[in-house]
C-alpha cells in the first residue's frame, strides 16, 4: 500500500468510526433513559419520533442553541479547555480498537480498525489515564466548592482504581503474550473440550479478573455505584456544576464514549472479541464479526444501565476502602495464580 | 535521519530548563516539577544513547528512573502536604526554621 | 526528512512547554505545561523506536505522577507565587551560569559530534525484549527498586497522615 492510499483509507476509516461512535454515544443516552425508565415503571422518552428515537437529535439541537453561560469567577482558559480535553481523550482511544476481522474487496485489504499497533492495550490505558485531566481541571477551574470537591474526588478515585484495572489485565496479557488487541483476540480463537469457546474469561481463573476489570472500569468512568464525583444528592452535579449548554454536553459525551471504550475492551479481552458463527456468502462472512462484536458491546452497555438502575451509591470512604483493600489485593492474587498456572502447566 | 547530537541537545535544553526552574521558582510544588523535568531530559538522552549503541539497557534504565521519580513524587508530595499543614505556606523562603 | 520534521516539531513543543513552565506564575499552569512536555517526549521516544517506554511515559508520568501534582495543587489551593528577594539572587547569578553551561554543552555536542545519526525506529524496544533484559540481567536492581517503592509508599502514608495529637485535640476541642 503506498502512502497516498494509506492516507485516504485512514481518513475514511477515521471519519466512519467517529460517525459511528458519536451516533452510538447519542443512542446509548437514549437507551439508558428508556431502560432506566422501564425499570422505574416509567416510559422514558416517547414524544419525539417513534419510541422517542429522535430524542438524541432533539437534545443535540437543544444543547447547541442553549445560552452558553460562563460564570464570572472561573479561570477561563482551563474552564474552556477542560470539557474539550475530556471529550478528546474519550474519543481518541477508539483509534486502536479493532471491531472485526479483515475487510477485502478485490486486491484491497484492510482491517476493521483505524490502526493496529503492537502496544494497542497500553495506548488505550494511556489515553484513558489522561482522561482524569478533563474532570480534575473542570473541578478546579470552576472556582466553586461543589466542583472542586467533585474534581478532587474524581482524581483520587480514578488514580486509585486505575491500579486495580491495570493489574486485572496483566493476567490476560500473560495468557495472550501480546499487547496488540488484534493479537489478544486471535489468541482466543477455537474451543476447548469440544464446545466451550476459548475465551479468556473461562481460562486460568480470569473470571475474577473480569469481575475486577468491570468494577474498576465502572469507577474509572464515574458511573453508579461509583459516581461520587457527580453525586447529585451531595454535590449538586459535581465537577460539571458550573457548565451549561454544549460544554456540559461534552462531559456527557465523554462519559458515554468512555463507557463504549470500556465495553469494547471487555469484549476484546475477555469475551473473544468478534468471534462467532460465520455462514452465508463471503460478503456476509466479512460483516458478521461486526455484528457479533456489536452484540457484546450492547450487552455490556445494557449491564451498565442495569447496574445503574439497581445499585445505590457507595459512601466515599467505602469507595476508597473497596478499591485499595479489596480490589487491589484480589487483582494481585489473581495475577499470582495466573502466573503459577501458566508456569506449572506442562 | 536525525543526528544523535540533536537529541542530546534537546535533552540538555530540557535539563537546563529544569535547573533554572529549580533555582528561580519559589513555590515548592513548582520546584518539584522542575526536578521531574530534569529527570525527563535525562531519560531522553538514555533512549537516544540506547539507539546509538543498539543496547536495550538504555531503555531499561528509563524504567528505573521513572520508578524512582514516582517514588520521589509520592514522598515529596506527602512532605509538601505535611509542610503546608504546619506552616500554611508553599513559599520556600518562608520555610526557614527547623521547628515551629 | 520526515524524521527531522517530526523531531523538530515535537522538540519545539518540548522546549516551549519547558520554558512555559518557568514563565507561568501559577503552579497549575506549570503542571499542565509539564504534561505537554511529557507528551511530546513520549513522541520523541516513539521516533527512536522505544514504543514501550513511550507508552509507560504517558501512563506513569502524565497519567499518574502529574495527576498527583495537580491533585495536591487543587487540595492545597495553591495560589500564584510571590516574588521574594531569594529568587532575585538566583535570577542574577544562576541564570547566566546555566545559560553559559548550556551554550558550552550545545557547542561541544554540535561541533565535535561524531555520535552518528538515528533513523525512525532506530532501536525497536519491543516489550518482550525489554522484559527479557529486565527480569534476567537487571533482576537485582528491579527487586531493589520494588523495595524502594514499598518504603516510599509507607513513607508517604506516615507523612501525609494527620498526627494523632492534632486529631485528638480536634475531637475534644
């Protein structure tokens, strides 16, 4: 592939993935409102379009045309930059995530992924670890006590849970032997005992790692039951108290984009990525992996919403104790056990 | 192709900026950040030398530098918090007594 | 050529960030410019092929250490620094000395350099190779640093914990 085709293909892929991601973000919001509504014996959005399906568009237009208030005492450069940072870091990590196998038309062949790097998982971890800045800086620059408390809580919480999150993934890395997300999915191909798929969740005690990863990821994305940084009963709206209109919407988008990244990573690392039955003509065989991948991501997003509709919020000291005294030792124990299993296995 | 000396000059400039910050800054947190900047400059020359001699040890040293920097930041920030609790200032010119 | 362009662009970002760290009066601005320096340095590492080091640089430095700095600045509500007489001495004597030393080092490096050139990805630092080195040749230093980190954790906890006497007077008083 020469450099011109490479650039054109990359630009097209990036635009396509961005479009799909932003649409997915909008419809995850819709899904959440609808599902939580039904769980609480309400209808959720019904007025705009059939089943309220046009609600995200209406919300988007509303956010665009609302007055963008800037409170007088904020530290302006950071106040404006913070939501942008949040959204940029949330969206960028999608660049290394593979959605399916290879796509080929005639001689042309490209993966369903913007780019495949051999430190893919580290790139995702690095970019998501930078996501703290958006939240922390918005809390600090708003110059309001609720925002500041939210920002402080967010930075402490995200740094703490990042450790458990990273350690829970080491077991998978030991089994797969590569940082490349595509390589990790390929390491999960096939079955054992004839019928059980060779997913990492079923192997070497990685079920524990899966549990740790999901819990820590909920805390990383500031979702219930770990949404202390924006606990509306204590902190008004936490770190985005002083934000309105599009800037507020950016934090919202960042949160949901992060949820989608977490769901993608969980599917790739533990549930075999895009593996699934392939049948039909060759074009269908190329596109079916996308569907299987999408189903897993949808499942994870549904669990996110389900958890939100079910669990109450932690208290802050409980949150810290849970992260440091329970999840972290558990992650280390899981790591030791996985390493022993790999070493002792003939 | 970039001459290796360019990388070393860049690393030297970063180190000099760190030294300057260490000298002229009065806020103890910023002084700490200047130290981090110096360590970063050194890391760059480690990686550049690793590329020059085709020895991965240079890159391994960077890890040790990072671990030491992280440990130093943790202890240093704890000291800053303890200091702020007793003196209620971050200006090092006002921290000139060994006891209260 | 591409290498030189990328090197210069991110090198300029590095130097700009470092100078901005010096010029800014507010610690949070300094901290953010240091984050920029670290990000640009990660790109320079990538240009030399040290991909794993670059990733760790972003995760550990920009994502953890600097977040701690920002956290402490937020926690202590650090304001702009004041100018005092102590810094004037440093300005007058320190800056010229540093500049002179810098110029000499740069001149020595550029004029008498036979250090060779580096291409893009001059030494690919694959994680597996680095791990080989880290867990065989450098096993002892690795274990020693782990002890160091443990001591640092305990030190940080002891230092940052409130003294019990303070706690008790608060409770009673």
